[in-house]
C-alpha cells in the first residue's frame, strides 16, 4: 500500500523521493492521473483537413487523433479490437480508413469497424461490428490545442484548464491571433521520471542561471545577467510565479520573451506591433505577460516556454524513462520567415540536441537515477523556496509567488498531484474546489 500522505508535505514544501522512483507510485499515477486528466494530443494546425490524422500517446497508450468529415476531431485507442495489433503505424497522414496489418479489419476515420475480410463466409453473420469499433477517447480543444481524456466524469477541458485560461488567453488565442504548433515533433528518449522535466518547466527559475550559465553567457542579451547567479542579477525584478487550481502554472521573466533568440528582430517586432492590442483588450497585467518569457507546465505532462517557444510532451515510459516530443509554438499571424526563424531558434536552444536542452537532460537523468540507492531514496526532496512570500493576488488568478526564482508553482503542482492520487473520483476533487488554496496561509501578501 502506498501512503500518499507521506509523499508530499505541502506546509514545508517537500516530497518523498518515491515520487521519482517507486513502481507502485507510477502505477497509481497511470490509474489516477493519466486515466483521469486531460492530456495534450495535438494542434489543429497539424491536421487541418478532413481525413488528416496523427498518432500519439496518452501516457503509454497509443492513440489516433483524426479530423472528421464534419470538421470535428475524434481520438481512439490505436489497437485492433480483433487480436490487439497496433492499427496505424504512421506518425501522421491522410486516410479514408485505417486497415489493420494482421487480418485486415478496416476502421473508419471515426474508429468504427466498417469492414471485415470474408465476414459472411467466416463469421456467418455472428460478428457484432457495431460493438467492435476502436475504443473512443473524449476529445475537446481550447484555442486550437486538442486534448483527450478517458474519464467521462472529468470536467470539460475549459474547466480543467480553469484559472489558467486567463493566462493562456494572452497567447494561445489572444488579440495577436493566437498560436499554432510547427511539427513534426522531434522525438527522443531520456532516462528520467516524467515529473522531473514537468516540475522544471512549471517553476524552476532557480536552475536557469546555474545549469545554463555557459549557454546564457554565449547567447548574451538580458539573461546573461543571470549567468552564474552574478551578484548584479536583478533578483527582485525578475517577474512572478503562478499556480492554479489543477496544478498548471508558470514563471514569467519580464521583458524577456525573445531573450534566448540570437536573431530576434522579426519576432520582437511582431510582439511590439501587437502589445498595444493586448493592453487594450486584456489590460496592462497581461500586456506584461505578453512581453515576458514563460516557463510553464500544463498538468500533468505538457510543458512550453513562451518566447523561446519550445512545446513539449513528456510521455512516460515506466517510472524511470520518458519519450520527449518537441514541437515549436509560433504566432499564427507572423509571416512565414518569422515563423521559420522562431523554429530555428527554438530547435537550437531546446530541440533534442539544443544547447539548453542538453544542459538540462543530464540533471534530469541523474536526479532520477540516484534514487536507485536504497538509503538515498529514503530521503526527501525540498521545494520550500518562497514559502509565505506568495498568496492570492487582486488581479492575477490562482496563487502568485514573488519572483520567477521561487518554488510556488512546484508546490501547486505537487499539491494537485497528491490530490489526484488520493481522490477516488472527480466528485471528490470538486469537493475541494472552494478550499484548494488554503495551504497558502499568507492571504494578504499582495
Ligand atoms: O531552462 C528553462 N526552463 C528556462 C530557460 C526557463 C526560463 C528561461 C530560460
Ligand atoms: Fe538543486 Fe542539486 S542544487 S538539485
Ligand atoms: Fe533548463
């Protein structure tokens, strides 16, 4: 039996090392998190036409995301209902139907079983085709970003994103026309627990100046002042950190959206051209966010950097390995040259072989594998930075921490992670909707 109470201590900000290592914790995550939360599947821009599809994963389950004739999207498990063979082996394409390699069963664009070889002769009309479609997944999209969920009781996607929509509305479907993804995604394996990169993206402003010291020094610009945590680093002016009801969160560095770009003119001009509209329609707080650099995670395993514009899904492969999928986020209305330039910059920094990506990978792997040691893994992990220097804010929804270098959104992520592991169903989660943030006791901080 797993003692979930011991796994996370919200008051002090600590976690058991079992969260990165234990096989039973991982099985519970598959059951209670990945089977019940909304998981990112793909962007509408990747499958623009009817019949377009892509294949992806929801944790370790293979799924097909398919653009329907009526313009809607469906997703279904990519495993034949006959003898279980994987039906579609392509990464993406356009298909009238999906034909299984093994015995030739044919599934429609909507996953329904539409044809079976020699059906009358071999099954003698005893096959209930209508009950043998590919297993359906709930699908909903927000501003073009398509998510899937296995739990019929889960709230609608927009409610799941919740307060985080207020932030996302600045960039994903905002006054500048919103964003889309450039693919196909780069794919690579990394030997780490899936939560190590997720927590890093949700709120690790602390590692930036140290892990990435050399890269930031090379790139120059605003963030070079962070390199090596220099004494002249403008610490108190380093933005904010946010966490929301369902563990989604981010940190923002002010006026640094394009700081990691070597060639930034096109993108910086696009942002400058649009900031007035953002201010007018969404107000000065979100204009501030629009011009900043975000490190962000959407619970449970999707992360992005706004500004640098890498967009990642951390697909778990057991407790100690992940498959990393990397897309590039680009403003929909930027010209093609600017989009290409943003993609080159995102790949150079956070692509599979990116300079900053490789800085991070070694830490993520080693933070996982040290827990192989029986004594080592009995210790705990600390995420106490900024405790009490955070609270509800008069303008920004959720809980706001005082600097982008803090661990407010780590604590928010693990608070919800623990809540999901403990909740028997979504009704039990809803029961906490009015008091989810009571662990942040400094109510008048802002
Ligand atoms: O490495 C990161 N996650 C990062 C780098 C975050 C913010 C700025 C630069
Ligand atoms: Fe943070 Fe070592 S200093 S993990
Ligand atoms: Fe990093």
